[in-house]
């Protein structure tokens, strides 16, 4: 099991990126969360076996149909043992 943090930049808000990310994560067994950031990016924390994370990251490079992904930044993180994959609707710090 591995944990990665993903930052996706480009036209990634208002194009169903979060909902599509959840659908893909649920389909391949990735756990974690996705949320929109104030700077217009999408932030994802994902946990799964490395093979499934590779598939997930590959999808993130394209995203849903209307998205225009410019960059995908990946950093390793500490395992948090998420039980599900959630869409975070609102950042309470805004």
C-alpha cells in the first residue's frame, strides 16, 4: 500500500473533475479524497497498491472530457489508511 498527494493544474474546476475522479477511484479501488483548491487547482490524496495508483495517475493526466490538464504533480506521503474515496465539497479555511 502506498500514499501519494496529487496536484492537478489547468482547466480542472467546473468540469466535473472531482466527481469523475471519485468514479475512477471507486472503480479501481483507490482510497482518499479530492478537493478544489482556492488557486484553481485540484488536490488529491490517494492510497492503493502501486499498480492501481499508476493507473489512477495516468487518468489524472487526462481527467474528464471537458478538463484541460496542464500539469500533474505527485509527491509521496504518509499512509493514512483511508476507508473510502470522498469528494470534499468545501474548504472550511476559505
